[in-house]
C-alpha cells in the first residue's frame, strides 16, 4: 500500500494530501455525523465506508489540516468540510482518498481498480466508438478498456461536485497521450484532464476540472 500511496502522491503533487487504508479491516473509526449513512448497511458496505473515511482523515492530516467528519450527501457523495475538496475510491483490497484546499483547486476525482482485463461484453457499454477504434492498437486491449473505465469513474467524480449531473460512460470520450488524458464531455459540462497508471496490480486514475 505504501507504493500506491507514493504513486498517488506523485500523480497529484504537493497540493494534495493522500490517505490509503484497507477495506478488509473492521468498520472502525467513524465519527457520529457519519454513522447514520451505514447504520442499516451490510457489513461489507460498513467496512468500505469506514475505510474511506479513515483514508480521508489520513489525507487531511497529510495536508496539515485538522481531521473532521465527512458526512454523506443525498446522492451518497462525501460532503467535505468547508474549504476542502476531495475524493474517495475503493476496491476489494485497497481504499484511497485525497484532499486539497479549495483556494488551490476546484475539484478532484480519483478511482482505483484491479489491473485486470475488462469483460469484452462490457466494452460497448463503457467505451465510445472512438475509444473502441483506439483499443486494438493497444498491447492489451481489454486491460486498456479497464483503464478507460477507471478514468471515466474519476472524471465523473471530478465533475459531479460542480454540476450535480449524473452522466453515463458513453457521455465521455477519452483521448490519451501516454499516461495523461483529456476528457470530452457534453457542452454544458466542464472540461476535465487527468492521468492514469498501474502500481501494485492496481489501476490508479485521477481527474481534474
């Protein structure tokens, strides 16, 4: 997990704090303002949620900010303390979070996924026609499709706090330049850029507005 922490910190730069936790750990460390969100949830959801909040508070500490509660909004999004932006993501074995000051950045989205190939049957659901035409030229097209999935998850998280728009995968077209990408969204939504890499068997994606 330390390699994942270092890789994410390197991607984001010094303006961001980073936290990494294990969602397989017990669902400990929730603050009173956070517990209602998972009071009736199954155990796995409780562990995932608690790991995300612990990671977010690690990120706050890394940024030099006093840790605070992060309640859940009405669309299950994290509600960050005033003056902060942030993002949380988890898969079965790792949870990551990042925060930054609103005075320095508008918004951020992160995503973590296992670096395994995407089911070919899902590619038409995730990838636009332009992206599907790009995939055959990649060393592992199905793994590249999984990277597109991850990057689009990060783009969604980056734009949502500004727009409150729920958008589908096919509403976003990604164009890659090495590890970096530009995201084309509908005209009413902000432009996003980002980066993606693989570390410790995980895909890490970040997106910015």
